[in-house]
C-alpha cells in the first residue's frame, strides 16, 4: 500500500491546471496513437483524423481548433514520455509559484502564439519557394516543444545559476539549457525537420517576451522600488535582458540593435511603458544606475521572492502538522515563584540592622 499511496498522494497534491493538462495530454496522445495504428494497419492508408487533431498550415482555416488541440497530442510514445517527465513537473512547480490564472495564460500564450508564427513562416515559404504540398499540406505541428522551451526560460529567470545533471554525467547551469535546446532545434531544421522542431525557437522567444514585458507579478517581498505587495509587469532586470542569451563577444552590437527595436516598439505602445533603467540591450544606462546596481537589485528581488515562497511553504507545513502536536504546558501563575530562579543579591547600602527591622 505504501508503494501505491505515493503516486496517489502526488496526484492529489497536484494543482488543478497541471492535473487537467496531464490528463488531457495522456488521453489525447494515447488515443491518437491507438487510432493511427489501427487505421494504418486495417485500411492501409493515412487516417483522415490527422487533419482535425494536428495543425496543418493548409487546413487550419477549416479546423481552427487545431491551434490548441495540437499542443496536447504527441504522436510518438517517446515524446509523450519526455513530456510527462519534464513538462508536467515543471508546470506543477510554476503553478504553485504563479497561481492558476497565470499558469493558464502562460500555457496558452506560449503555445498558441508559437503555432501562429509557425503558420506564418510556412505560408511565407510556400509563397517564396512554391511547393504548397510540402509547406502547407505536408507539415504538421504538434506537441509541447514550444511550452518546454518557455518553461526553460522561466527556470532561467528564477534560478539561473542552479546546476543540473543530465543523463547522469552532463552538468550544466539552468541558464544554459534554453539556448542548448534552441541549438538542437537549429540543427534539426537544417536537416529538413522543420516540423515540429522550429516550435522550440518560437517558444523560447515568446516565453522570454511574455516574462520580460507582460507577465503580471505580485511581489510578496520587496520590489525594485522597495515597496511591499506591489504589482509589476514583467522582469526588467538587466540580468534577464535579451543580449544575455548570447556570448559576451556580441553584446555590444547586439545591444544597440535590441535598444533600437525596444525603443520603437515601446513608442508604438506594443509593450508596457518603461523607465530609464529598462534599456533592453544593457549597453547604456543613465548616470547613477550602472549595471552592477541593477544586477544587485535583481538578485535581491529574486532572493526575497524565493524566501517568501519558502516561508509560505513552511507555514503550510506547520499548519498541516498543528493538529498532531502534543498539548503545551500551561504557563505558571503571575505570583508563582519558579524553583530554579536565582535570589536577588543584597545591595551594598543595605545593613543588617535595617534588614532585621524589616523582618
């Protein structure tokens, strides 16, 4: 019973959005795999339901729901296992940190926007190179790759220096994992496997953009201006700037390009308003607010957020264990003198005569 209770307790303690996403992913993927296997071996042809579960650029206008349904369909059993191992525990962690509403917004924005960008790229490729049977009707997008890349970006935001061990022998810091995943995507796209590997690149960009500029944050600890309980939009710290995804060698020229793009996008009100310390490239700052101060403020902000999370978890654990505590002894009466107390020493001005008179 102990072995059976552990997965059950884990399932019961999983937040609702993560639980619903895991169940939908498991049912949709296994159902799709079973239906595809059965139809292929009995009818000898590709099943028709590929068009109304997966996202095909040429058919999405007739099946618009596939922009969402394709996210929870993994045609490969190995991809499904990978999603269950990484995506579900990561969502479980962030839902406890962000809450239900922000987790739903994060999933929908990173996956739907990434799918729409992929559709636009396929239509552009079909317009330039032709071959609509390849770019519009021969490629299908599916799976949680975009969401996985966005989750890696989120981990980089909160624990960038944390070191993880992959496959038992590869050690890497969390902040290196998103670009490693994007590098794998680049290689697979060069080899001709654009679908679905290009979703990793869009998930990385969309996830960073949302966390950088749009995500609503309720600060339990101190914010950048020192207030308590304020609400901010995005993470404008210098350590989370776009240039820090790339080697220091290209920070100079890339920072100028990023600052130019950022200033124009902010002027068009596409992103929320910014302050003078939000220069996106990090290549220039106003006087008195150098990168060192911004970095220190960002690290202090993250440390206080993690401290607040640990305190909240400790309070929850204490409240759960309060029912099993033994009763505490009652405090002594106000006039009662404890046996272990040390008597007062007589003062130097007191005399034996005066002491006897008082007795």
